[in-house]
């Protein structure tokens, strides 16, 4: 059962600076770990990305044409403080984001700013080892306070960190290059420091700009038991607790839950906590939760339950000879060409669990499907698979709202094609095609995909018209 969404509901999409912005060394911006990042398989770097730096007005005009009422971007810390802990902010960096924020507001689009999305100033990594050192927390607090003061009254929503619950799973990408990997003990110490930085950020926002809304963001995974074996059910529950609730229980309920402390102690990775740490975490009162959703997974206590199978790969990947970890395919679902399970019902599951656990309004910051795509001779991309994926997920989202979930906004990933995490421009998510190949910038021109026109119709109907009947 679904009901009409509130008229105040926000529709839009998201990008991140490191994957979209480009302009990596312009206007005194400092180098980041993204600028220095070297990906396996010979994929392109992040330095140009989609060249949004030089095409902002064109991109924002497209978002206005689609009807966006909200847009998530991330602020590059090194554009504001080139070394991360400079005495004064870079005025040209602030001017760049002034133009961005004011441009969105002028077009009737509410800005959502993520304050850290995998692009730590490289100088802080070299100087302190990043968040391994508590002095990085102080530098981060100074940076976010500067942002809150400068943009007071203009930015409506904030998220302190993008998907911090993935850090221990992907520290090489999130924290720095391969040669700077941390030990397990150091990794969980950094996780603790990120939690302290999150707490300082939320409290600073409430102090400086009390009208803004801020709260944690997580990649909130959905895990099913493979069978009705109670051991499978317990394993799936444990996975959900350690992937999701351990973080959100800490961020939203003011302290590390006992099951999480037990796990860290059992793994011999319990972080060092100094005087005042617990009190700082307990002081945080978030306004919202933001989440991302793409897929679900399955847990089995039987190591032989799933058999690996070859994963279909794009020609570019086969040529690069990149190795993949095959997905565990749920027999009741389909999967993308990248092996990600397509599960709209899992979206309902995620939203209802999130809301009933924490009773905080939710902002969906990312939901989408990737594909290898090329424009045809008429400059068109027929991405009906994206329309189908999003329509089914929006329908399940509406069911969650009808069942009582307080949902403020739905943002897809991504607004425009951008540099995917590890697969560059081979893997595309956007409503707008960017004319570049993996190692060739080409024109960087923008082309509207079929889904562009479909999402415009969805927004205009406030989610009521999900039919794929676009003449394109």
C-alpha cells in the first residue's frame, strides 16, 4: 500500500567532490589522498573527473530542468584549508563553494553538504597519519566550524562523514594509499577518532547554525539469512549489528553499545579512550539520519552453501585483467552486471528498520544502479534498466512512508556520470552522460539519458507517475 508523499518532500541526486569536481590544483587547492590515489588495473585518476569545476552552471541548469529540489555535494577540505590545518582558510576555496551554494539556492535547490568524502588533505596524512593522530580531529573541527560560520543560513543539511562504517573494510581507499595501511588495532583507533570528530562536528553545527539539520550517514547494509537455520539467522543479525547498528547506536544513542565493545575486545582491537571521550560522544543529539542503499546480501553459517561463479565483466575490465570477488547471488533476486544484488524490498526493510530503531527523520542520499554505457550516433543513451531499478525502489520507499517512516528526501546516485570508486568512467550511474572515455577526456560534453526525462516526470508528479512511457 502506498499513499501520496508530502508536498514538502525533496527530490534530487548526489555527487562527491573527489569523483566529480576536478580542478584538483586550481585556486590554491591543496592535494588530497584522492589526487594521489593510484587505482589497480590502470584506471584513470580523480584529478579531472567530470570537470564540474568548469561546468557548474551547465550542470546546475540540467538539475533545475529535471526539477531537483535538493542536491548533495561534498566540500573538499583541501580547497578550504590546502594543508588541512592552515591558520586561515583559502578565500578562493570559499568563493568557489559560495558560487556553488548560491547557484543552487538561486535555482530553488536546497544544498546538502557532506563535509568529508574520502579526500583527506594529503598533508595531514603525511604529517599525522591522518585520523590516527588526535590532532587531525582538531584540524577537522576547525575546518567544519569555518564552514558552518561561512555558510550559516544557506546550507540546510549536513553530514559529517560519508559512510564512515566502511572505513575498517576499505581503509586503503578512504584513508590513503596502499603503502600507508594501518594495523587492525590502528584502524579501530582511527574509527574511534572519527567518532569523536563526528561528535565535535554535530555539536559545532548546533552551536553555530542551529537551524541547519545534521546527523550521521551510513552505508546501511541489509543482510538476510540464507536459510531458516537459526545459525544463519543469528549470523545475519550479527552482520547487521556490526555493519550498521554498532555505528548508529553510538552516533544516535550516545555511546558504544556493549555488544560492540565485546566484539572489539574479542578481536583485541579495543581502542584507547581518553578522559572525556565518553562524555563527548554522549553529548551528541543528531537531527536526522542519512543513508545509502544499493543492494542486499546473504549470510550463511555453511561455508560451502554458496559456490563462486564467474562475474560478467565489461570489455575494459577484461582487458585490464582486474580480479573480482564474485558476488553471492540471492536466488530470489537478480543482479547488476557488477554482481550487485537488485533488491527493492531490501530498501523497504532498511528504511523501516532505521526509523523504528532511532525515530529520526531520514534523508536518502544515494540509491542507484551502474552500467557500462555509450551514447549512440544521435547522442542518446537508452537506460531503461535504470528507470526500472529506480521505479521499483521508489515504489518500496513510498510503502515505507505509508507505513510510518518519516522520510524527508530521496536523492539518487548520481546526478551526472562521474569517476566511479575504482572503475573510473567504465561504470556509470548518472542521468546525464559525460562524453569521456576511461583514459580519454574527449569533449566532456553532457548528454541527457532517457532516465533524465523519466526522473523529471517522477519529480513533477511527486513520485506518483513511475511509468516508463517516455518518448525519447
